């Protein structure tokens, strides 16, 4: 048989298919050192949101938020799907980038944990920030000093920020909000499912949204990365800031004795031997001691005795024989 059917020439022999080679490359596990570098931007962002606790919900779930829930833990806490959270962040960033004037975007937070994040987001993206209590009529009353007419409204919590959401219905204002599992979605146009009750979660969400907006604008790129840390968006306790300030002051001010006074640096001439000899009135050659108002001190007797007049004072001093006022210039002997 081998003679009847000789083997085909080398040029026509079957070669291994490319699919088999590709399959062998796919199923080979990469090294752990290169695995982190192969992570995409989406996977890195999801890991950051996991570390910040953005996936943790509450024990209650709104019927409109069920589509974003992945599962429920045995203790009753709902877990949100961070893949959908990242997609909604990207959608919100595209909406915010479409606004021509960045100042027409208003980001608002009445919750204390989101006030620092709102201010930082406005600083880096050029939006307007309203941190703290919302003044009713900000978007509807035109005679107010703080009247705003934005194009897009970004909120931290629909339940806490219910007043600005109700005003958007009167001025056709699109609303983007970070919604937890128990947040009402009434009058909310774009709901970003995430944990809006923890300070690290809120700071991480605003950080990712600001970075996405800057990437779409072209301000930052893979060659020109964003050098801002996510820690700047986190809420900080006032007590923690006071403690750090006290520690800094204690480190600067120590128990150091003041240095001795030295007048040599002023260039004043110093007599030879002046530093070694103390200046004392009892020493020979010392000038006479002076009394009050430049008068010479009495040579003998007590200090309460008035000195005898001399010169013009002796000639001009009147003599009073009545004795009136003679005791006013002499202090009692007991003093």
C-alpha cells in the first residue's frame, strides 16, 4: 500500500491550523506579574468601587431599583451590580460633556459626606457647586440673589435633595442622581446605582465621574494621566483636622529655653573689661545716683526728706510763716 499510495510532497503536507494555535494561546494562564497591567480601565475602576464599598445597598429595595440589584446577602443587605454602575457613570459623563458651558452644570449635596466631593468635582470640571442646605426657589424664583438656570443638575441623594428635584419639574431640568437601593426615582432622569451613604463611596463616585468627564474633553489622556488622588474627594472629620493641627503646632513649638541676649550683633562698641566688671554704684568711679525727675539723691538721711534747694531755687523760694502746706512735701515717717 505504501508503494501504491506514496506520501504527498512536503509542500502539500497539512500544517497545524491557526485556530488550534490561537486556542493554545488563549487557555494559557498569564503570569501574575503581568495580570495587573492587562486590566482594562473598567476593571480597575470596578476594583476601586469595590474597595470603597460602592456596591453595598440597604435592607430595603425600591421596585424601580430591582434591575440594578445583583443579589441579597444572608443579613438582608442588597448588593448592586457594579458593571451597571460603571455603564451609568459613562452615560452621565457623556451627558455632562455635551453641555457647552461647564458652568451650566450644577452639582449639589445636602448630605455632609458629599459636600467635599461636590466642591472638588466643581473645582476640576468647572461646574457650580451648592454644598449644604438648598434654598427653595433657587431654580424657579428669578428675583432671588442665588437664582441659577443650569442645563443639567447632578445630585448626591434623591431623598435628601428632594427639594431641588421637585423644582426641576417646573423648569424642565434634566437630573442625574446617585441612587441607593431604597432611593425614590421620581423625577430622576439618569439614576446611577451606588452607595450614597458612605463617605468613601461618595468620594470615589465623584472622582470617577470627574475623571471620565476630563477624559472625554481631552484634558487628560493615557499619555497625560490625571495626577489627582481620590483621597481629596473624601469627607474629613473636623475633629481629625483639629488633632492634626495641634500635633503640627506641638512639633514646631518645643520646650526650648530662650537664648541669652547678645548686643554684639548691633555693632555697638564695647569697652574693654565692661563685660567682666559689673556696674555698681558702690564701686569707685561710678557716677552719682540720680533721684526722681533728674534730681540728685540725698547724700544722707532718708529718701522721704526733700533735698535742700540750690541755685536759683534757693533765691526764689518764698518763705511762708503761716505754716500752711508745710506737711504736704514730707511723707509720714512710717512709709
